[in-house]
């Protein structure tokens, strides 16, 4: 089965719904895709914290002498919270600790689901390709962590004769 980004988005939304500190649901959004319109609408309409923001992705193709072709996906997510008092460093540091723990739990869950073969889009996830960094958006009083990682989805290097009129 060919992995699709939509499958990955649905998987991440389920993570946000299943995590006991997030509990995303339709009436209380804690999960966003990083489309500008969705994020801005969420900010104006009351984003709930902590929030997971799944970023878009970029990719490149890799192969070994044109065999075993993969689409290597570079993607990431942010886990964010809010502290109204920009000078309350104790609260900010406590929030960072909490959000880093949640982010790490998400990464460990992805690794678990890969091992359990819960979804095909995680088949080539490797924890060694995960990195993270703290985030600060002082003007909007948001703090959090950004995690980035790689996935790899196998693709066929055979021409699909159903989509090409001149091949077959």
C-alpha cells in the first residue's frame, strides 16, 4: 500500500485525541495542520492548549541503483502552550518541561506504533532521525517545542500504464 500524507495527518490527529494531556476533539480543538488559514482561524477562535501543530512536509527521492525507490519525507510537529505573563520565567520553564515531556511521549508512541505496524505510513520511521528544539513566540506569548523527523515511503519505479495513454 502506498502511504499518503492524509493517512499521516489522520494518525497525528488521533494521537492528539488519545493523549491524556491533550484530548483533542471536534468541539475543543487541540490539533492543527500547519496551513496558515487553519492556524490563524484557530488562534482567533480560541485554540486550546496544549496544542499540536502538524507541519507540512518536503521530500526527495532516494534509490539504490534505481531499485528500492523511496520518497524520503521531512516533516515535523510543534507542541505549544501559552503563558500570559512573559516575565514569569518559573511558569514558562514549567510549561517547557511539560511540553517537552508530551513531545517525547508522542515520539515514543510513534516508535511503538511503528513496531506494532499500526499504520503503513510509519514503516520507515527511525528514532535516530528525530531532533527537537524549544520555541518561544514572545509577542503571542506562546512557548513550546518543535520536533522534526524523517519518514520514508516506498514507491514503485514501474510506469502505471493506466495513467499513460502512450505506454502499454
